[in-house]
C-alpha cells in the first residue's frame, strides 16, 4: 500500500510543501515513485513521519531530528521511551510556568484607565476587564502581572487603538501566510512570530523565548485564545504556535 503526497499531508495535518522540504533535505524521502515520477509513501515512511512530527512538536531542530532517527542503534521502542521522557519533562515545566504565563496574557486587561465610552470606542463589544478578577486572583503576585498592569494603567485611548491596530495587522499577515500555504517553519512565518514577540514586549511585558513558546502552547490549549485566533482565520492558532516554536528554536 502506498500513498500520494497529498494523502500523507492530509493524514498528518501538514502541508505538501513541508513534505517536499523533508524530502529535499533527506529527512523523509518517499519509498518509491509513480511511473509519472510522483512521490509515493509506504507505511514505513508514515512511521518515520510520525516520529519526525513528535520531535518537531518538542522543539527539536530538523538537523537534530535526522541524527536521532538515523542512529543505527535506535529502535522504535527507544524513540517512544525518549519521547515519553521529553514530554513528561515538558509538561512539568509548562505546569510550573502556567500561572505566570496565563497571568501575563490576561494582565494586559488590568488597570485600563479609560472611561466606559472610550473602552467601547476602542474595544467595541469586547469587555477588556472580563477576566480581570480571575487574573488578579490567580497571578496577581507575579512580576509579569505587575509590569503589564503598570503599562496598561498608563495607556491612553490612542495608545490602545495603536496597540490593537498593530496586533490586527500582524494577525492579518499571519493569516495571509497560512492562506498561501506557507510552512510555519518558513523564514516568513518565523519572522512574523518574532514580530509578535516584539509586539508583546513593546506593549505589555518582557517576553523571553521560553515564555513566548508557552504562550504559543496556550493559544492552542485554551479554547478562549484558540477561538480568538481562529476567528481571524481557521487554523491560525496552531499555525502561530508552530511558528513561535520554530522561531524560538532558531534563536536558541
């Protein structure tokens, strides 16, 4: 049984361009070609792709993934054991950071010094104080919360309109990349992820790459954030998360 590149892309929820790139760099070369020269993937190729995507999800650079997979002494059970260990470590780290990270995301809603009329003009029907009590109760003791609250309290209506316009423009450009079929690991996507991190740092709080990666995970894990990004363009939350992770790996 063999599969076309389009079928494999659909199975794995990756782009055809990603599979072409993996083939070009020798990371995943299809087991055969059709009489017309088209790529055909067999079950062994799908197993390798699954392992590649596991390691990519964990933030490994593609060059390192190739070394791990091509180790002659490794076997599928060893890969599973390694991935389980890495995932367990990552879960523990994310749990430790979750309060500070989630607080940082919500803290920008705190201390907004606008009249009700100005809030409506800037935010429309969205209430910027909707999660204020939750944020203060859960993360009010962190420095990220305090920094974001200090900044928010100093912003005028025009400041908030500028911040929101910048964010909307960035989201539109991310959505355009996704519509164009760009890989989240492409230079363009990673550059926009870096711009996203800079937007947070300029306007809300200090955001090192590890925190930015955790924010990306939240965009997918928390349905509130997923809904926000997917309203701009379905699938945008996952695309931005993957671009953020790729950018963090690039900058490491």
